[in-house]
């Protein structure tokens, strides 16, 4: 079986050209970008393989043991080093492109066997002003660079001149990854659509007496049924008190009537994450206190979404959400004092202790700095961020018992547009009315 090359290699080629142009602006050099290693799970069994996000962004090439080298200058070019074809290994593990197949299918200028990299790298490095490398992330990758550098230095009497600067290649790519191109946005829209179906199915299946893992299975079923390769992160299916554990992943509790169920789950499609949280009553109807908290979080999310537009800075959606939540906590008697005092002291953090979002893309917590030159980064069209306020109430003598164990988060994925933002995950029900209607109409078998 032949694994698929991307149907459209142009987006990957154009990213390589843009990175080369950026390197040239900085004086030129050579970039060395390896993919991820395979990782043993135990003995001879590996974790499912996933390419490194930076490498994928620039190549789309799916095999392990591959390194992309970009050489800037008059003869700027992209060279892939990858495994050779191997009839015996291909019988066991499947098709390999081999250098020539990879060059043709993925549009590299050149492709060479990975075994030649140690010898070729010093030749390619000599006379380049700088090495663009992600220093310190992987010991083997660092060793490859220092070994090659020393090989150039050792050849100095023959006239080889080693690069005298190491620059952070990831910093350059991070800036590119922050602004999604049309190819990326199309995939992220499809990922959002698959996650939407998964959440709807989960709502339809959840019922008192069922286990959280049954709901998790429903999510995974929807992801894979539509071709998503994996969950983008471990799915959180947290009922009752578990909803107040932010990174709960055991997913093994039997749900009870009266529970809320918080599901934070999104698929990874063609290496892009979706990240969606919905919270709903297992029995189909919110109780009064549950509804109070839910409506408050929903209002906080609406305020955050309204704050997303080009030119607004990164922290504005968070500030908007916090202000609504803090006022709501005051109104419900969860905190005391003036609004300013609650914001100033941070007492709202007893119930809302995380931030309102993060960049989203190839990584669920995606690449890109949040501050530039000490200031929050201004939002710009093409950026994708999550909007995920929440409220988590653990038992405490200072809190009315009716609110104990209520945990609510509502999370959507927002694409910044010239006018404001588009919610990629808007189709997934989130008003009280829409959720209760879906659950009432779902043909739910009792567990
Ligand atoms: N699911 C991870 C997050 O929401 O950040
Ligand atoms: Mn998130
Ligand atoms: Mn999430």
C-alpha cells in the first residue's frame, strides 16, 4: 500500500520558500529541521508515530528518520534526507517513499539517503554564515549539529569556513505558524466538524448509569469514522466531582442522575488540532444552581468572543471573561467585596484558575509567543485561538452546598477575521435550550 503524499504540495513548498526568504533577510544560512523520532512504548512496540509539527509544517512528509535541510543564498534549495526503499522492511512495516519518490511526490529540490547526512551536512554548512537550528530541544539533534560544525572546523586548513552563528529556527517558524494559511484553515474547519459530531454523539449517549469511558468511546468512534487520525490530546470525560479536576483523564466513573458531564475533547485531523469543551447534565436537564453557573460561564465566553478582533491584544478576551465571571461570583455570593477588589485581589481564582485560551493549530497549545517586546501581542486575521472560560467549585465551608462539585467549561475555537472572529466550532450546541433539546430528542437507550 502506498501512503498518501499531500494532494497539494504547494502549501508546503510555499512555506519552505517563505522560511528561506526570512533566513535570507537575516543574512542567510542553513536550516536543519529533523522530524520526530519513533518512540518505544515497551520492548519492541512503538507509540503511534506522529511527525514533528515543525517538520510537518514544511514538508508534509510522514516517515520517521527524515531531516529537512534548507540552504539559503544564490542557490537556495530544499533537501530532504530520508530512508531508502527497503523491500524487506516494506514487507513488515509498509511502503517507504525513498529519496527519489519523496522528491517527486513532495516537491523537494533534492532528496538523499538519511545515511548520507553525517557526510553531507559539513559540506552544506561550510561557508554558510549561520545555522538555523532548534538548540536544546533534542540531544541527538544538537549532537548532529555540533559534530557537523566540528567537521567543518577540522577542515579549516583546506579553506572550509564554519558558520559563526546559531539562530533559533523555531522562532522563525513560530511566527509563520501563528498566521494560518488557507490550507490550514480548511483542515481546521473539517476537524471542527468532526469534533462537532463527536460531541453531539456524546451528548446523545450520556445517561445516568453509564461509565465515562463509554462516552469516551463514542468520541473516538466519531473521530476515526471521519478519518481523524487521533484525539488531539487525551479526552477529558469528567462527570460530577471529576469536572473540578482540570486535567482529569481517568474517565472511569459511573455517571449519576444529577451530575454535570464536562467533555473536553477534539480530534487531530491531518496533524491539526481541534479543541472543544461542552458541559451538560447527564440526566438531560440542568438543576437551578447548575444553570446559574452554566449561564454565567456562557456569558463570560460571549464577552471574550466579542473582544476578539484584529488589533485587540491577546489578553483582552481573558480580561473580558474574568470581569463577567467575577461579577457573577459576587452576585451568587461566592466571593465578597467590590468588583474592583475581586479583580485586584484575584479572589475569583478560587473558582476560575486558568487562562481563557491559547493558540491552536498543529499543536493543541500551538506555537507563537503571547507577548512581543514585553506587550501582549495584537490579534491579526489568520490567528486561531481557543476561548474557554470555566468555573470549578470544590466543597468549602465558605461556599453554599448547592454549588459544590459543579464544574463547567465551555470551549470554542476562534479564527480571527478582518471583521472580528469566526467560531469554527459554532455548530456544537451550547445554549441551555439547545443542549436540553438535543438530549430530550436523542434516542438514548437507558444504561
Ligand atoms: N484540551 C486542552 C486545553 O483545553 O487546553
Ligand atoms: Mn484548550
Ligand atoms: Mn480543551
